[in-house]
């Protein structure tokens, strides 16, 4: 099913890109091709989210256990947003505290998708001020191998009404600012499903007019032989 939908869209996108490289295009033609390409890319993103949601609903999503370097991974995710935050005039910083293990085991792709979604929303909905990421890894009592990764994205955006704080995690739901944003309302639903599938959760604290804090908490396995290092302020960066 996903193949049948993605293949024709990729063909439209591919041929549009080829046509954009044709010499002698008028300005009108260039603008039309750009509009086709942007709409096609948006459509592909929406379809990918809808397909992901239907797979989650059909419980056909599998978890993978990747082993990777945690401090580098957290940096890379934040680095993805530096340029866009700067372009929008937002102060963007991130910092870690406590004992950050050097290597962990969890589903890397799903973890990065959740983090990118939370950061993408902070970027999209915040018009001015700061976006901050704070992360920590906590040891769980009685289990030496499992740790709790806590990742918070705090923004100074429009905030979310108390009555909407659960609603936004439902598929296709957008409130206030979200309705004008052109998104699908699926990002948070997918992110929460992923987090729960991984044994964790996403919660939000917010005040209208002040901003929002989205908190991801997820158990991760410290990779065997890892002793961890105390790195307060690990990866601290400001742009
Ligand atoms: P989308 O971003 O595609 O609209 P999401 O599921 O990611 O979908 O978010 C659902 C809704 O939650 C958004 O449309 C918006 O109304 C609200 N929302 C999410 N993140 C924030 C945020 N950081 N600040 C204010 N509102 C938010």
C-alpha cells in the first residue's frame, strides 16, 4: 500500500526536479514548478505520517535495539535546528546534566523522530524568545542496566490551553496556533505512541501566553561495559 502511494509522488517530484533544471524557463514556469514541487513534498510528508499512524494503529510497528553514542546523538539532533532557529531570531540552547552514559541501546530512529518532532513544533509555534533543550539520564533504583532518559523542550511560544493539553496528542488534532500552521496534527500522536511503545511517555506543561514544556521520558539500556561519566553541562551550546 505504502509503495503504491509513494511511488507516483516520487515520480512527480523527480520529474519536477528534472524540469526545473531545463534551460530557458520563464519566471512563471519556474514558479509553477516550484509550487508543484513544494506541494508534492508536503503531500509526501503528510502521507508518510498517515501511513505511520495506520501502522501504529494496526500494531505493526517493530522496535529495534541500536547501540550508539548518546552525547553525540543528542548534539546531532540539536544541530539540525541551529540554522532555522537563528533564521527565525530565536535563542536556542541545549544542555545536559548528571551522568550521561557514553553508549546506550534503544530504537535510535524512533527516538530521533520524537525529538525532531518536539523541536520542530517549538520552532514552528514560537515567534520570539527562547527555545531550550534540557536533558538528563537518571539511574533507576534496583536495575543497573536500565536508565531513564529525560529530554525536555521548553519554548516561549503561544502556550496551550489547559483543556487542550491531552487533546493535542490525539491524531489529526490541532488547536489555536496549530490550525494556521498547515501541519497534519499527527506528529504528537505518533511521538507519544512511539514513546509508549518504548516503555516511556511524553507529557506537557504549558501556560497560554508564556510557553510550553514538552517532556519525553524513556527507559534506555546502558551499553554493556559502560561506566558513564559525570558531565554536567555536557554539550552546552547557544546560538
Ligand atoms: P502539527 O504540528 O502537524 O499540527 P502535532 O501533533 O505535532 O501536529 O501538534 C498538534 C497541535 O498541538 C498543534 O497543531 C498545535 O496546536 C499544538 N502544539 C504542539 N506543539 C506546540 C507548541 N510547542 N506550542 C504550542 N502549541 C503546540
